[in-house]
């Protein structure tokens, strides 16, 4: 989806006009991909706009940087305050998407990233459903990609790192060109890992299954965790178990979760219809609970909402 510019972007402690938020062409991250980022959403609530699980996202941002040995020059609290400020300054009362980015700037060239300056930016803009307006209702079609997910000992999959997403982009392009909405990546030994930017869940006999992130090379998703908590609240059993592609074919329901994609049903995998081909009861109920939670319509888990004054 095209980006709709907002007024200001936070860059290294200052609010900069959108058109002036620039970096040098010789910035280290542009050449070598060393850097980390987050995707965060804010939603309108009855008490004003609220950023969903902001602290958890910022803590993961800093943890990702730590894995890459990048020292973030701001505290978690400072970045939380900056994120709230950029939402407020841009008057995002109807909700928005936030993109915090930690990148290595201009001044050093070469594979050694340690001498390069560390820069931080936070941008925000209005953004609709990542997988399209029909994704939440009709669901999406996916294919198992020919590209395999990184081995965690080749690329640290616990970090949401910039360069690692070339892997996801390759799988995404392959899927789009083949006529699908999204791709599922497998591990090197053929187990289900995740989608290009989302975790994946299977419903079978009323039980919710998702791959164990550390073993499957998947990112430990914040939306994934949210859905697991909501499922537990509803009395649905959640299991972290290894899955293979045929588990997707034979599931009663399959859905994906991610900050950008939110919670979207999967209606078909590799041209095989999942269940009835329409969103199943577990997916539908979890989706309803998820959107009620992020919009502050449920008293439980209101501590996940960071209200922006």
C-alpha cells in the first residue's frame, strides 16, 4: 500500500519535516543491511488514540539491536516517549502505523559496523490492512515458498533485522507473481516457520497450534503472543509444536498474525482449500477479540494500550 506522508518524523531527538527526513547515500545500513526496526500500530479508542503494546515493541527493538551488537543511544523510556510524541504531533487520532528504525549512518565503510554512527528514527502514517481490505473477511491465499527460512545460526531470527528481510521479500515476490497473497517459509529441514512478515496458527480439533519460534526460526511475534493470551482467556488450548506443510492442508482453520496484517484468515494453502474455505469459528472469535482489545473495548488487557495525550 502506498505511504501517505504525515507532517513530522522523529530523527535522533528532533522532529523533522517529512520531506527533510533524509540520510546520506553512503550510510552503512544502505550498503550492508545492519540495522533493526519495529512495526507498531495505534488505534482509536473511546479515550483517544492508543499505541498497542508500545513498550513491548520498543523492548524488542532494543533487544534486536543488542543481538546485532548495536548500542542504541536512547533508553526504552525515551523511545516510548518519542513514539507517543510523533503520533501526537501528526494528529493521528484515527490510528496509524509506526516504524521505529535503528540504522548505521554515514562515516565508515566496510563490513565492520562497529565504528559507524548509530541513528534512530520514528515515522508514522495512516495505513490500512496490510494484506488488503478483503483479508480480514474473505481471507488470503498462500503458497509454500521455494525459499527457505534462515537457519538461526546463520542469521539471528530472534532479531527483527533489516538485512534479514531480503529472505522475506524474495518469498513475497514469488508468491505475488504466482497469484497468491502471501507465502509460508519452511525451515531447512522442511518444518513450517512463518510467513514473510507474520506468524502462523493452525486450528485442529479445537486446539490452537503454532510453531515454536526458536526452533522454527520465526520471530517471537507480539501479535502472536496477544492472540495466545486471548485464546487462553477464551479457554482455547494453545500448543507450540512443530508443523509440516501437510498440517496446513489438513487443518480445520489456518490464520496468520502480525502487527501490519493484524489477524487474517488463510482460506487456501497451495491451492488446497482450508476447511470450508471461509473463516472458521475459532479464527472469527479470536479476530473479534483482537480488534476489541486493540480498540480498548474490553476492560481486560487495557494495560496493553499506551494512550497518547
